[in-house]
């Protein structure tokens, strides 16, 4: 007998442009792993439209797609008596660091230390999703045609302050840097086709961390994009997933001292690319995402 999974149709159909929500909830619905039904409940909290309340059998599961603390870290979510919170951008930290961060940012300071920790222990990561322009390749990853390599790597994205050090290092090393902001047409230097070609014609998939908060990670959709393209990932951060993405196996960790030209001497980049793609199939593809969700439920003995 399949486990029962109930969702709110508003979260599936009208997602308020919440990135990843329609895709990941759709993966669960279409996986054939669950007996699907629908309910009308929502948690009305700050940024509540960025979260989805699910019922797995009789357990209340909250899936939080937002990149910052809300809606999980709100009084409304705390009072909802949730059994589990799956926050896509959950951060990997020690209980001591979590407590310091809560006090520093005035998060749940109306609660006791034990209450804060008990709630935090309900929060885990899951998977992530690709960018809009890569959706066309979902389920067709093995049909993507390779093209000749034209460059070591390139970057195109927002010039947040946290990226300035890597920006200066990459430019010094001759790696192309494009500043962009999708909110403004004048700040999108590449068309989708140009962007995809640059990704396909790069030896490495270079991804830099984005902004994070005191309780959230800095994952980036380009991780999934490049794994779909079977490119060896270069990350200047260590993303936190339920099934770990391991540095040296699934990606290469870099910093401002790394010589990207020398990486091929230090790593088997073909194996890195292969392992990254396998991780994507097992954890980030439609079937992999749904199976990982079921794995989480089974691990929790729900």
C-alpha cells in the first residue's frame, strides 16, 4: 500500500512565483510513489506563500522553499505543531552555532534554549532544482549534445559583496565574468541560448555561493544545471543536502587560492563529472527528488 500524501492545490498551481515549488511538488505528485489527495490548509506566516504544508499519512510536513529564515523561523510555524520541516536552504551548523545565531539575530528569543533546539532538530534539507532555462532538458539529459570546449569556465550572475573576492581572483586568472540581474532586461548580458552554449562549451561548471542568512545555506540552481550537463562542478562553498554532495567526489571545492588551470592534475575530472551526474539522477531529477523525499519519511519512521 502506498503512503498517503496530501497537498494544498494552491501550492501546486498558484505558487506566487516561488522558485522550485511547482517543480518539486509536481515531482511528488507524478512519482506514483504516493496516494495523492488535497487539503485546504496553509500556514499564514511572514513569507508563508513560500512554504507548503503537506500531510504524509498523519504527519504534518512543512516544505520551505524560501532562501532566508522565514517562513519556518516564525511564531506561526512554531505554533503549527509540525512534525518535520524540510527547508531547501537549511544550513549545516553545530547546535552551539545555531544558538549563537539565534541570539545574535533575535530569533525565537521568546523561547527557551531547549525549545529552540527542539524545533531546530525538526528542520532538515532535501534537494534543489534547476534554472528556468534548463527545464527543457529534464528527462532528456542523456540527449543533450556536447559541443567543443571553448573555455575553462565562466561566471554570469549578481555581483553581491560576498562574491567580490572570487570575482577579482577569476578576472585575474582570465576567467570570463559577467555581471547580471534577471530583474532588469538591461542587466541580462546573455540570452538563454547564449548562456546554455557557454555552459556546454566550458570545461568546468563554475558556481559561486549566493547570499545566505544566519540559518540558511547558499545553494545555487547552477549546481543542478551543470550536473545535468555532466560538467565537473567547481564550488566555492559546501552545499548542505540530505544525501551529501561530497567535495572531491561530486564536485571540486575552490577558493581564492585555487589555480583552476592546475585542477586537472589534481583530480580525475571525468570521474567528478560522472559522480555529480549520478548524484543528480539519484537526488535532483524528478524521480530522484521523490525517492529522496520517501527516504526521508522512512528514515524518520513516519
